């Protein structure tokens, strides 16, 4: 079960590996995706779906947990529908990362108001334990998010960018770039200069267990 499955890309790839898959997505904006219709995905809030108890061996949330207005409701429902000794895997920003400490309100992953809560390894571990999940392993490096976190945070700090570079890249905002060629040039040059330092810092902070993101593996226990 993938919670917050978005366009279904993760489920699509897992299904190709012969897993039985299901997903839930709160937004109906992805319904136009062709692969969405080939997957078992429901639209709506998890509390209203009446999923069978103890029916999923693995439940995943990829950069979803920090968006939840009621994370306890979701953990309670996950606790109910996951099998005994099932695996819960989630990725999310690390509030105790070097990036968060260095950039403060300019931190890329702060992303208010889309991010409603932020967690450290300690606070997340304590919260999961309340719902019967014991953390087995935490990974602190993400090639997709951590180096870019330094780049976008620097742009936010120096140019008051407010994550616009990221939004343009993610949402195909090339029209914005074409309308603002000087800003685009500044973005590009700054990103190229910062990239080597961002990679080194991302690796170093991960080794120090202070990486910009967390990938948390936890096991359901009775």
C-alpha cells in the first residue's frame, strides 16, 4: 500500500515486479495519468476507505508524512491495516539536518504552508513507537533531494527565491524561465557553482547522520 501515491509511478514499477499493489491519493488531479487507471488506487481520505485489517505487508509514504494535517489518524489506520511484523517505510525532511540548522527559514524543505509538520529522528521514532512501530534503520542520504536542498536553500537565502527554481524544474515551468532570462541565468550559474560543494556537504552530513532527508524503516510489533 502506497499512501499519497500521486501519479502512481512507484506502484507502477512495483507492480511490474509482481507485487500485489494498492494506493491511496487525496487529490484527483492525477486522474488524467494513463497508468493511474491500470492500478488499484482510490481517491480520498484514508480514514473513510474501510480497508481490511492486517491486509498489507508493506506500507510506504514517499515525502507524504510532513504534509498530513492529522498524522496520528494516519498512523492509527496504518497500525490497523498493516500485517503483524509488517514493514512501514517513509521518507521525509530531517528537521535536525545541517541544512535545516544552516538555512533556517530559507531551508528548501521547510516549504510552508505545504509542509505542516517537521520531524527529527528522535521525535519520529518516539511517535512511531506510540503506534507499535519500532525503527530498524534510518538512511540519511538522498541523491535526488539532499544536494538540491543545498542549492535551492542558497538561492532562497541570497535571492529570496521561495523555491521557485524547484517549482519551475518540477512543474515544467520553462515558460517562466523564458519570460525571466536574467533570473534564469542567475539560477543556472549559481546552481553550477554550488553543485560540487552541495554534493560534498550532502555526503558529509549523511555520514554524520544529519542528512537533509530521512528514509525510515520501521517494523510493526505487538
